[in-house]
C-alpha cells in the first residue's frame, strides 16, 4: 500500500520510517497538500496530511479522481478537512486524537512560566553578563486563578499540572469531564471564567462556535493584565483584537504556539526572508509576547505515538476496518 505524505519534515521521515510496518510504502513530500500539489499523490492508495494542509472539496475531488480512498491525519484537529464531503464521496478519514496530551499541556505551562518569570529576557541578560533584576518581576502561580477553556485530554493534563502549583482552576466546556468531579476545580460559564481568571489557556477545537472566541468583546471583560495562552488553534484568537488589548495594557502577557495565519509561516526556516505579515511582525514587537512555532506536540514520546497510530489507522483502512476512537 502506497501512502503519499504531505508537509513532511526530517523528523517525520525518521519516526514514520522507523515504525512503518511491512506492506506500507511511504512517499515523503515537503510540499503542503492543495489543488496544485495533489498530483504528487498519483498512484497512491492513501494520503497522510498535517494541520496546515488544505483538504477541501476541490482537493478531495482530485484525490478521488486518482482512486485515493483514505485520508490519514497525523494530528488531532481536522478543521482543515471537509469531513462531510469526503464521507459523502465514500472516503474514510482517520486522525490521532490523543498522541500525547502531556506534551502540549507541558508546553502551555512552560509558556505561562516563561512569560511570568521572564525567563527569555533573563537568559539573554546573563549571557551579556547583565545580572540586573529590574524588569524581571513575576508573580507566584500559587493561588492564582487559571481559566481552562476546553477540558478534553489536553485540558485535563494542564489542570493536573496547575493543581500541583496550587492554582485555583476554573473550567469551561460544553461537555463536563467526569474525571474532574473529584478534583479541586470549578466548572463555570464562559463569561465568569473570562472575568475572574488571571490566566486563560485555550484547549478547545476550532469550529464555527469557537473561531475568534477571544475577541474585542471577550477581552474587554477580562481582568486588567490578564495572561492568555494558546497552544490549540490559531483562529481561536482574533489577533488584531489581541494586539489592541496589549496596547491598552488590558492583556499583560500573551503566549502563542499557534497563529491564525501560520500556514504561510510555520515549519520552515525563514531567517533569511523578509516576513511580509505585518500582523505577525507587530506581535513580535511586544516585550510581553512569546511565540513558538507550533512545537507543543514536538516530543519524542508524542512523535512516536503519532507515527504508530497513524500507520495503524492506514492498515485498518486497507482492511476496510475502522476504529471508533481514531476514525472520523
């Protein structure tokens, strides 16, 4: 079974090759999947895609014309795929819903701590033999109120870490997690969470109801100096509204591992290029903003699990079998 993999990096090749079972041949391409690159999958039985590949109706039609019947996502989110149309055309789709929730959770908390204690600034100062502490003042996480938006597996992993710090945890989700009922957390409505949290961290999927949930109106209801962390999907945040919030000092800290226009930036070395995204450049200019390039998932443990589950899903698709947990 031949599988064409799009948007691949060297680490994808390493982990997928080392875990690839007999009977599957992997064809790696660094190009993103879209209408212009879909032809690279000619002769394949399945395609494997990542978060910034485009799998809309036009691309799905091209894949069907090439007799490709399975789309394997090597990620949890699937907002970039027209699921309903693919299914209506008889295609099967799979994903990796829980490759390593702890990896993303730990990265989210790392952003909180780095912004709070200004570790990025302190590191650069000491390298320059500057040991002045002025400007590096932080706050205790202990007894701070953290609002966790989304209590799926990643959100619950974040909560476990925060409870270890002694934080007061508020939660919001349309489905309350039974696993949290015996823990010292409080489910509340969204307006209350926004208004009472010192830190707000996003761990929910991107859909019509969550797109730009952090916007001008919601920001206005937050505490002055609030910290916002997003390691989920970039479009959960209205970036221009956040920039206004930073300028007005309503937002005191912003930590991003995702960005709503990241498909044109992330996963490539662009150090020798002129970045023409003025919004991103404005974000970069603030001293209280920390951005990482969608690396929350990037641990050895997570990449191993991603490769194993994705390849298992492809094997199941070849046998015309489906796993209820990993197939859409």
